[in-house]
C-alpha cells in the first residue's frame, strides 16, 4: 500500500521499505513484477520488442528511427497496452517508476553529453553568411511569431491559470531548434555532406546555440519571477565556476589522454571510465547548485577536442550502450505520460496552433535568408523542412518542463509529443522525394580518358583512404605519362571517415605548407605528393583536399569535386583488406561519377618494387582486353602509358568467334599506333566458354608485371563470360574479371586497376557481328593460343632508360 503527495520535483511515494531487487521465482510463490530488477527487465524487453517490430514494418517506408522509438513507448503506455488498468498497475507500479526515473536521468546525462560531443563550436567561425543568417533567423523569428500568437490565444485567460503557463511554455519550446534531429535525418537520407545537408546542419547548430542561450536566460527569469532571488543571483557564478573547471582543469586532462593514445590505437578503458565520472560529477554539481544536468553534460561534450581519438573512442565505446540499453527507459517514461484518451477541450487546438506557427516561422526564416544570399528557392525550402523536425532531445525538454518546472499540463505534453512524431514522419519522405543529389553529377557530354586529347591537360582525381597505398598511387600517376604537351593535374582527396563529431568537413590544403614534426596522416600524405610535384614541376601539378564524412555519403564529395574540376579519371585506391563501407562507397561512385572511374587495388608489388616518386620510374603493365566500353577505355589509358619511355606493356586479348566492331576498330588503331614500339607485346587467345577464360587469366601467374589493367563491365551473355558468376569473391565494385584477377586464384602480386568508362544514359553499344581480327604482322605478337593446350609463357619484358619528355 502506498500514498503519494506532490513534491517540488514530482510525486512523492510513501511505501513500506522493502529491499526486493530480485525475485525468488514463480515456483517459490513470488511475483517477479513485485521486484524491481525483473520489472525493469520486463519494461525494457517489451519496449525493445515493440521498437523492433515497428522498425521492421515501417523503416522501409522511410519513417525516422526516433519516431518509431518514441511510438513504441507510447504503445506500451496508457495509449496502448497499458490502457488496461491491471496492466498499467503492473508495468508502472510506483517502485518500478522510481527505478525507471533513475535510469532515465542517467540516459539523459549521457545522451546530452553525446549531443555536446557531436557539436562543433568552431562552426560559428567557419559558417558562411548564409548559414549564419539562416541559423539566427530560424531561432528568433519563430519565437517572435509565437509570442504574438500567444498573446491572442491567452488574452481571455488569467495570468496564473495552468493553461496560460502551459501555452507560454509551449510557445517557447516549439520555437527551439535542435541540430541532433537534423543530423539523424540527414544521415538516414544520406544527405549529410551534400550542399543542402551542410547548410542545414550548420544553420541548425547555430540555432541550437541560440536556443541554449534563450533557455538559460528564461531559467534565470523564471527563478526571479518565482521569488528564487538567491538562486537567480548565484546561478551565473555557479555556471561560470563550472565552465572554468571544465576548460582549465578537465580539458587539459583530455589533451593528456590524447597524447597518451597513439594514432590508430583504441582508447584505453580507463580513459572512458574517467570521462564518464567527469560527466556524472558535473551533473551532480549542477543538481546541487540548482542547474539542470543537461547543461553540464553538453558543456563537457563541447570541451572534448574535435577530431581526436578521445572523441571517436567515446562515441565508439559508449554510444551503443546508451542508445540500446539506457535510452529505452526514457522512451518508456515518455510513453507512460502520453495518454491520447485524455485529450479534450480547447487546449489541444491552441497547442496545435502554436505548433503550426512555429513550423511556418522556421520555414519562412529559411526562405527569407535564401533571398539575401541568392540560394535556390527549392534548396531553401528543403532546409526549412529539415529544421522544423523535432526529436528525442526536444522531447527531453518537454519532459523537463512537465516534470520539474510544472509548466506543461498532460494534455499539452501529449499534443507536443504527438506533433513531434507527426511532422518528421511527413517531412522526411517529402525531402527524400524532392532532393536527389545524384542529378548534380549528370553531364550532357561524355567525359573520360578517351575524350581527353593527348595535347591537353590530363586531370585525375586520386582518392585515398589507406595511407599505405600512397606510394603505389604516386607511381601510377607517374605511369600515366605526364609530358609538357599533356601535363597531369592531380587532385588528391584524403578520405576520412566521420566518427565522433557530426559536421562533415571538406578542406582545401595548401600543398607547400611544411608539415609539423609530429605530423598526422593527412600531413604525411600532403608531404608525399608535395615531394612528387617538386620532382616533376614542369609536368605535374598537385592540389590536396580532405573529405571528412561517412563512407556511405562520401561519394557526394568525390563526384562533386570531379565535376567542378573537370577530371577525366577518378582513381579510388585501396588495399587488399577493405570493409563493406568502402565497397559501398565505390559502388556509389561508379553509379554517379561524371567521368571514368578506376579502382586501384594495391597488392604491394608496385609500391615495394619501385621507389616512390621516382621520375625515372620503370615498370611493366599488362592489359586484359575482352571487349566493351570499359575495356576500350582501359586500352586508351594503356596507350597513353606505353608512350612513357620506361613502360613495357603486354596486351592479352581474349577473343571469341564474334566481336564488336567498336572493339575491333579500337584494337586496330592501337596496333597500328604501336607497330614499331618494341616495348609493346600483343597476345591473342580464342576461347569458347568461361572456364577457358579463367585458364587464360591464370597465365598471369607467369607474367612479371607491376600493374594489371582490366575493364569492369562485360557482356554476361558472351561466350567469354559464360559460367563465371561463381568465380572470385563476388564484389560488384570490381566486376567479374577484376574480381578473378584480384582473387587468390591468380598468383600475381601486381597492383590491379579496374576501369569503368563514363557512359551516357542514351548511349547504345554496337551489336557484335564481326569475326575476330587477325594479328598485325608488324606488331610483335605471340601466336594465337589454344587454351586446350599447355599454358603459354609470355616473353620476358624489358625496359629502356627514360628519355626526356
């Protein structure tokens, strides 16, 4: 039996004290729901189960994850399963509710810490005029509009009435903007590092700063109005002392932790525990001094250095536990208070009016800001829709206002939570339908190696996500034959996965800036390409960039840079061990690239056998030519290579009885051009089925070469490709032939370049109807090979000393 009364922070429950944490079991006559631990596990299990079902059903429809999480709590509460009185008393007994409240506070502390951790304070300095204007307008204009509308709605009410206080609180809370929900929406829709995504995230973060300032000012005002004179006067000093401790005591400790963590190593568990204690310690200080723990948690998160192993390590080690184990308690508590069956009276309509005016105010702010900065109206409209969304962090403020400040009635709280779910559910599919960043990369003209004339600048975008592939990449650039007539401009893009912080970055580096003595990965890459440019000043120009973004959206930066710089070739360098995220990025680049794309698989032969950035590079290349637009592009690339005085080229032409006229013409031109080139070798093999193709490819085991070039796409219905679907590792980004060449079945440590030619939507391949070509007698050639006989040996390759360019 329990009695309850109202206290300053909510209901006070008076019960007979019984420490019953665990249950003795149903077979011993004990009711598990009367013990706190089984009850907590039951609550967490039910909300997780409901959340999983909702995710399975509605996520494919584009419903945001946080909406489904909150909805699972509502379905568990009095609006759903707990509508039955006995179920409600079982699930939400006073003892269980108190334990749940404690879990909720812990989850709120850590969740707020992650909000601060992901917030980039430097965004205010880096933000352009558009984001700054939009951010400030979106935080001020909705508040002004809501204040005017509030005056109209409450003109007939008493200033002391509960509804008047609730509407006043509602007007202020609905006008706030939190960047976290904008961030999660952009991540879900894969718009994070698009132009719209960057502006939306920057402006929402600036609005968030303004919102936090307004909340603190409002708290001081409320304290003074309610007669808490001492607290309102001392609160600024308490906050200032906490800021001093965080900045001048805790932050230096963080830098010490970072200095003790080697680059690429996992963050020590002791550091994670220390940061957690710091977070709880500041939260305790906030509570005893009359501040809310959300402020201290965000402050500590902001103090963590950006782009540091401490930041990424904390996210990696704690975020999954917080979101998966602790946050469900917050979701349950929200659902416990939301009761749609209690909605009645005019208060519901008044709250909806304030929600609507806030929505329109934020949308109007984006459109107004866009007119000052000449932004496309549709892009501004999309950003306006994004910043109107609300999420878990907003609902946390609703909960604080309802539970601690007593400013919200249950009816107002219920309507605000429901609208916080409805708006993102409607807005997110609209944004996904309207905005398609891939259309930005479409070109009306075909671009690639074939379209680049030999007397023009050859522009290459080289992308790096593994530092140990730099040597091979530089040597491939050198093998691309930079000359005075056709110099190479290399745009080097360092791909860094976004971990810890939420703001994607695109950085343009000054190449001639000397790296520090304690250089990081990006500085070492810049230094290597700087040295290469110094050794090839008349032939090579290098520009270095860094993209910090999730791998699943990194293709946006790659394709946009290639489009803006007018590159003919994108090279995606990678090692033999590549995770699924990188493969997915490669596929996205292949699908959207505005020019030819090559995946360079570094198997260490080229990097180890030749010194890096040598202007007298000497190595052997091998081209596998089967047919198709990709193979013709590879043939064009190798034609450029073999003009290099120190490169020997072997062409393995795998043919069938019928070939494309385009392939025949391309090979004829190549053979005629290199008829007197004693560094080019041609080998032709006729096959009837895919197994013979594999046997022909296995002759690479006998080829002493440094680079193998293949095309990515081939006709799967051709005899050459028949039955090859089961070979290799089945990696779509490399294609069937590239997959086989890279696989362990081919015992050759040469680097492999898999090329995909740029194609237009309307391009049609000529139907193959021409018999195979016969070898040109003037070109050094090995006799056509019968694959039923012993595997043939290729000639021993040689190279001449590099002649002047």
